[in-house]
C-alpha cells in the first residue's frame, strides 16, 4: 500500500517574505519570486506553477538533481541548500531537512487557537489516532496525521496542511532514533501529549526497552505548561514515564488509571465495555475486535477529555470509528473470513492479533511474516513468538513466512504444539500449503489472519490466496 503524501485540500498560501522569515534563508542573486506560493512540496513529480519545491537530500538520493526538471514543469521556486544551475528562483537555506521543520513550525505558530494532541507509542498509534479523528471530526474540522507521516519529514509536511478552519490537530509521532521525538514534538507544540505504551518495536535502534522509553518520553518536554500529559497506568515503564512529565496536569489511562474500561465483553469483530472517566461512565459498543483495542479506546478517551471534549461526543466518536486499512479489517470472501492486519507488526501486536483470530469461527489459520527492526534480539523474539502463537487456544495452524520463519519454527517445536506450525522462506513456497489447507477442509469455513511488518507485503500473499480458492 502506497500512502499518499499529498493532500487534495486547498492550502493556505505563503508569501516570499514568509518563506524567508520561516527558514532564515536568502534569495539566490537577490531574485525573489512575485505573487503567492500555493504550497510547499518535496515530491518533484507533482511540482507545478505556483509551488515551491523543497529539495531534500537522503543517503541514496539528492532532490537537487531534479530542480531543472521541476523548473521545466512550470514550478518557479526551489528551496535548496546550495544554488543549482536552473532557471528558477532559489531560496538558499542551511539545511533543507531542517528548513522543512522550520516551515512546519512557522505554520503551527500561525494557529495559536488550534488544540493539538501529540501521541507516540510502540503499538496502537494509528488506531488511537483514527479513534480521535472520529471523535474530533464530529465537532469541528480536524487535521489528522495521514498514513505514516510521523517522522522528522512527515510531521512538518502534515503541519504545512493546517488551514484556518482547523480547530483540532492529532499528530502521530514515531521514533526511529533518539532525539527524533524531541525534534518533532517541538515543531508540533502540543496542548496534550502522551505515550500509549513502551513495547519492542524498533528495539534494534534503541538497544533495549529502556532506550525506547527514554526516546518516547521526549514528547513530554514540549507540552504547553498549562496543558495535560497522558500516561499509561499499567505499562511496565509507568514510573519512568511519569517521571518525564513536566506539566502539573496529568491523566492516566488503562487498568488502575483515571480513564479505564471495565465489564469488557469481547466479541469476534467488536467489543462492549463500560468506559470509566473522571467525568462519569458510559457503556460503549466499539466496532473493533480485541482487548488491545479496548485499551486503545480508553487511551483515545483520555486524550479527548484532556482537550475538553465531553463524554457524549467521546462515546459517539468511538462507536462510529472505522479502522485504518490493513488494521484488523474483516473481509468475508465466499464461506471464509480473511482478516487483513498487514499494515505493520511488532511482537505485542502479533500476540494481540492471535487472540482476535482465536475468537473467530471455523478452522483458524494465522499467516505471519517477519518482524523488522528488532536488532540483535530478532531471532530470539521470533523464537518466543513461535512458542506463544502455537500455544494460543483455538488457533489450528500457524504459517510463518520469511527469513526468520526457521526461528519461529524452533520456538513452536519447543512446545507440545509444534506440529501446528509450518515455516517457509518465501510467499511462493507458502501459497500451495495455504491452498491445500482450504481444499482439505472443504466445506468448512475458515478464518485466515495475515500479518507482518510493512516490508513483508503480506497483503500480496492474502490476495494470491483469495484468487486461488
């Protein structure tokens, strides 16, 4: 799935003076453009007249190479870290990556009335963001992080989309290295911010969960002093997270917290629970499966309460929320159920998905791809996953696909349920087994759940199986 990074909305224009003010750059040869700049963009394929093209430089590419091309397509302005030989007005800045951040921060500062939520965590970010989008959009226009635009480039690109009518913004912040959340939350200047959990996603970059906790806790340094910090009550790192909070106001969620779910009834594709909050309690019918999504809903409620949303609006927003694509989407196909959970994976979300599958009807098959970014602990994490997944009561078969499938298989064989698991290095090798499972269990219904890290593209294997059965 390719996430679009361009918005179709009409953006607030920029003046040449504002670009200089925001970036502290200067016009090459004192040649400033005339007229308004309709948008700033980083994708050369979409640059046209009225745009300013910002040339980023990565490890394997340098967008300065495309400036002549964008000039030819009618774009009149480029933001560059060094002048290039092209017939185009050039705003020269010290570093285009940082200039993008300065532009995003400038746009944010132009909206002082905006109520901003920032959230991070090892898992659940996208779901909580979608739930908050459902709650807030009922009340007023809200800017919600699109796709995975949650890093040092994606966050300022989202801020550039702020418009006068927006009253709320929900910004998802991801961390792939220490200092990234410090940087992005400083751009965002949230009124309310918090961590959902400290898991094992990106374990490799941080050298352990303590490092992940430190990196994510950077979010609390930039919450408005009069704002609210949100913390998970039951996380392993709850004490360390609380110690990073710098605001007087704090709201906790989850078991033992200020906002929590009780009397939970998990159903195959939904859940019912009582949401308890300092503002009262409500019975909620949540259109999401799994106990982990009940906790996500409690987190979303805490963030919403913290920016002054009433309990009735929170309840209505949660009950009408829709899941993001590739996040536990239920697809009925012939007599079988396909659960598309292919958007991404980490060890905690894999285990949560297994519990959801175990609640479904028929023969239950879990098809998993590799989990990335686990660093030196990858083989051990996959081993433990294999051991745990085959032990989930109600799962009949586990099919592991990818370079770590042998480690998953070893873990499965350390239990009495080893025969439940089959391992394959490639999707092509796994497909015939999945087809034969469907054929040998005819006419019974089956429930297949597909999940893996983004780079494994497990949705391809799911589509291939649907085509063949």
